C-alpha cells in the first residue's frame, strides 16, 4: 500500500483490528504502532475477563474444577454433539 506518511501504514490496520483511535499525524510509525498494540492488548484483557475459564491453561482449569467439585462430570459435554446448531 502506498502511503503519504509513515504512520499511515499503522492507521490502515485500525479497521482490521476494529480499533477506534485518533489519528495523530506527525507521531511517526513507531509511536503509532505502540498505541495500536496497546489498544489491542487493552481490548484483549477486557474480553479475557469475560471468559469463564482460562483457555490458555486447560489443565489448570481441570484441576480447579476437580478440587472444587470433586471431579469432572463424565460425559457432561455430550449434549453438544446432539445439539442441532452444533451439527450445522
């Protein structure tokens, strides 16, 4: 992509990441990149708090459930396979 200012290459990524930030011409590519990465990371951390479990560490979640409930429920996930929405 041809751009007029170095930071335009970073600004062109705003839509891809669904980020709404002010465009600050003159800040340079490096500072614009840092602002974009900070915003994406901030959004990620916000969404992470909504997850019921830590998807990055399933073994930790398994142990946490086993300690709290005694064990995992056998076949508790089977209903998903019978769900018509899942089969689509």
